[in-house]
C-alpha cells in the first residue's frame, strides 16, 4: 500500500495506478489560521467503482469551519438572538 498527500481531493486525480487500500491525506488551509486534515482510502472492491472513499473518524462541532459567512433569508422573524434586517436578510458572520 502507498500513502499520498495532497492539498485537494481533485489533486489526487492527477496520480494514477492506485491499488486497493492506498491511503491519502488532504491538507487544506482554513482561513490561514488552521489546517483541516481529511483521510481517504482507495476503494477498488467492486470492479469499475474505483474511487477515493472518506475514512470515518471522530467528528465534533469543534472541527467544523465555514468557508464563507452564512446568508439568512426567508420566512422568519428571529432565530436565537439574530433578527432579520429591514431588508429581510441577515448575514451571520461564520467564516473561518
């Protein structure tokens, strides 16, 4: 088995000749302050279905990051302490 490292899952598509059980770690920058590490295994268990499959791990809300702020709109007046603006929208600061 072989281990690969990349900065995106798409980058892994540049390699070839994977074998069943090969592993890869994708390291992604999060807003320049942290890194996300995601592990994958090459699954060739079914003929013709070769693909990178995510490895399961221990996840918690502490490991969840948003790339962008969240735009809120729709039929609500308030969620928690967030109220809709006069224009009917609200941007929830959440990036990074």
